[in-house]
C-alpha cells in the first residue's frame, strides 16, 4: 500500500491508501488542485511491522531515539 503525503507550510495531509504508486500519482493532480503552488508532495510505501526483521526494527528504533536526542 502507498500513501500520498502533501506538505503545505506547517500543515501535512495524508491521502490514501493506494494499491500502487501509479494510483497515487494519478490522484495527485486532483489533490493538488486544493493546494497552493508551494505545496510539496511525496509517495510513501507502507510496510507492515510483521514484514520487518528484528534487525530492521531495532535500527529504526535507534534512529528515532537519536533524532529525538538531537
């Protein structure tokens, strides 16, 4: 599954989920009609926590803690 993230100033909107990145990009034009010219967008792949290995989960947790500490 994929999620479309729109950032506009201090506001972040999440649209989706979509079954493929193509579906998200097809819907992008419709979503951007309601945004200013300065809006930024990204398409994110959603991962289920069960699909991650223990090593990947521990690495993600360490990065989150180091980001909070800095």
